[in-house]
C-alpha cells in the first residue's frame, strides 16, 4: 500500500513534466559498418567538437582499424565535418572509458586494453589473455606523446579518471583481479582500485579496497577537503566485517552485492564508508558538503522507499542525496515498470541535477517513450530538493543510450550517444550496426528570468550565498584553465581580496568584513565572470 501511494502522485507529475520541448540545434552520425560508440564530447568555443569514441569499423568515417575495438579521437568543424582523427589500439579489444582535455589543449584517453601490439606495448600479460588499464597522452592534434599500462597478470577494468588541477595529478577509479604487477595488496576476488598518478602517468600511490568477494570502483570525484569520494559496489558475505567492508550488517545477502560509498583522504586511506542496496554509477559533492549519487535499484533494495517495477528482472534509476557522512537525506526512483538505468549525473549551475540514461519503459516518468518503441535515451532534470522537473526521451526507432553529456548551460546540452538505426530524432547519415550519434539540444519551454540568464553565463558556482564566515568558488567540471585570478570587491568598489584560483575549489574568508553586498570576480584570461555575494 505504501508503494501505491508513492507511485500515484508521481504518475500525475509525469504527465505534466514530459511535455518538455527541445530544439535539436545540431546532430551528426559517426562510424562505419561496425559498432561505434561516442563516449564523451567537448564543445569548442569557436564551434565544432572534440569527440572521444570507441570503434569497431574500418570504413565509413574511419580510414582503418587496428583490431576488434579501438580508441577513436576526432575534431570537427561547426558543421560536424571531421577535421582530423586519430585511432589508437592493437589487434584485440581496446575499450574507451573516459577522456580529459588538459590545460595545454592536449588530451588524456583512458580505458582498458587486451592488446599487446600496435600502439599498446605495455600490457602486463604478454599473451593478451587479460586486460590492463590503458592511458594515452596526446597533443592538441591527437598525436600520441606517451602511453602507460596499469595492472597485473589478471583482469583490470577502467571506470573513471579525474584531473586534480591543484596538484596537477590524475586519479583513477577501476577494479582489479590481480595480485601482482602494480597491485600491492589483493583482498580477494575483484577489488576496487584507486590510483594517483603524476602528470607523466607515474604512480604516486595506489590502493585496493574490498573483501573476499567481488568489489568494484565505478566513479570518483574530488572533495572540497582535498580528499576523494569513491562510489562502487561490494560483494556481500556473511559476517559484519569482511576485509575493508564493515557497513553491510543490515543488508540482505540474497543479491550478492551492495552499493558501496567510501570517503578517502588525500592519501587514499578510508575515512568512513556506507553501504546501500544498489551499485553506485555516478557521484558528486554538493555545495553544502554532502553527496548525491545515482545508481540502479530493484525490488529487494532495503534502503529504497520507492520502486516502479514489478519483479526482480526490472530496475529503476535511483537518485540519492546524503549528508557529509553518507546518511540518506532524500531519495527518489526514476523510470517505469521495465528496465531503467543511469549512465551520467551532472550538477548544473542553478543547483539542479541532470541525469542521462537508458530506458525501455513507456510509463510513469518515461511516458515520453511511447512513440519510440522502447530502448530509448532519457534525460531527467531534478530540483535541488529531489523533485522531478521534467523528463525527455531521445533517440532512434531501435535503441539509444546516452553515454555522456557536455553541459553548456542548465538548458543547453550536447549528448554523446550510441544508436541502433535511424528514425525518430536520428536524422543523419547512418552507417550501419551501431553509430555514434552526436546531438546538441536546447530547452525551449523555459523562459529564463534575466538574472538566471546572467548566472548561466557566469561559469562558476558560489556557495553558500548568502554567507557568514566564508564562501566557496567552484569552477565547472570541464573548465581547462590552469590559472585564473579571483577577486572580492567591496560595495564601494575596493578590491578586498585577490588570489590565483588554480583548482576547482577556492575558499574566500568573510569573517572580517561587514554585512552587505559584495562582488566575486573571476578573470579567465579572456573576460571577467562576476557574481553578487550577500554577506550576513
């Protein structure tokens, strides 16, 4: 009965929120006769895109391939035509995961590889029977500068990489089944694995986390205290403590795994952990110091108070807000009565959340899927309090999965996807098998107030605001500037504080200043970005 009362109001909401209107500003299909997937995209300021993809083709847009699957990086002009492209790999599977655009304009490509030839000369298993993590550093035109492999004699699987601008280092989230090579401590089965690398890809430290079962790390982000938050899953075994896992005592062992959230200090040591009834696909820190994560949930999730599905073969997207210690503050299920899975979570500049994923439901939150014949890409916009603002479906007649999103503003996005077949929204030169579909969209139903339009253009977050003792400046995820100048301006126009802002987070102390209205200015090398700050 509890579930019924949860679902009926959401059904009424979904009828109104699915009426969102979007203009497709640009779209293009990329690939050949094989299976090709877009994994990430950066929009260029002057028009055009940098695109990271995985390819199984050697025709169409691709001049050749090395093997079964390759890394594929290309740049386009404003009309979507490829300016240059590079292919990286060997004769086996080379699977992309993430890309970083670096301050010098180059790229860092991250994934895993089974190859031992071609561009790959560093696999820890010379026979190629198992995979290593693979990191490729390029210049601004995609020319390879160096590559590194990380792993041991068993399997390693790549999941996420982030750039710590403050220290000019890289943090990797993955999982490993090895007990040799680069892995110093094997807990059992597969372990979650986090590596900290210097700017040349050399290991500064690495840590494994887990117990005797199969454990994994899926997503990681920097935290404002200089540490990290890692989201993944932990294998469930009987007993309150198993290796590093000591938060599963109240969870059922029937599923065999649980969501696992670990707060790490800057050296990778565990500060605290929490277990939940699902895996954690993506996680971000909020302005108030808590966390929001997205994962999947099923009918056996003891932590969820919602579920649209009807049996153990159906899943919902599950969005959870926690406090600074991982305790759930609010949650909501997203989807319908079939299979709904998330792929990407973004915090927007206005404090709302954007979730991209895949659904084959056609009711409740994804009633927008009815014209698509299921298996569609879906976007959800969620308020800061967890309310569903709207959902929108995108894609072809057969299958669409949103792999990543470049956020231009809270109402303007570029989607990196994979599609099976043309039709519906997909109106471009489709090559065959699966294509990468690049689509830029603009929400046209929202009439933005003038102040909100200004805030969207600012390109940084300021929190808390109003503030009393201090405020934090947070730069956008894809901002590649290494050096920015930060200023606090008094009500009379005097510069009270000035400092370089190299990383994503910068704190401004306010305790010594009187109450009033101030300006926070950020010089990015081309223009001033300005926001108003109220000091209480």
